[in-house]
C-alpha cells in the first residue's frame, strides 16, 4: 500500500490532514473488461479504478485522486497538486 498525507489549510478553516491510500492491485476475473483493479481511499472514501496491467491500475487511481483533490481543495493542499486534465480528456 502507498500512503500519502496532504496538509489542508483552507482560508479561515481548521487545518487537517487528507490521506490518500493506494492499495495493492488485484487481478479481475477473466470475463471482466479490465484485467486489473486497484482500490484507492481518498480521505476515507474508497473508489476503484482499473487498468490493463497492475501499474496502469495504480496510475489511473493516482490520477483520479489528484483530479478530485485538486478540484475540491485547490491551492489549499500542502504539498500542492498541479492542475490535471479532466479524466474525459
């Protein structure tokens, strides 16, 4: 598992930590569209992303987490995240 902690310091708000956990990829059954899946906990909320191989699944999970964090918290994160393209682009 990979765990990253970001400090959130919103204007006028109480500072807190935002934790991202990327779990170990798992192989999907052969009938599934994507061969690999990975669960990512984003501040306690789990979501699953998929990939053609284990690293692709991890990369997709990390990219999704970065997009969500940047859109929700913007420049209030430390370390900062650079803007990402939307997943549809």
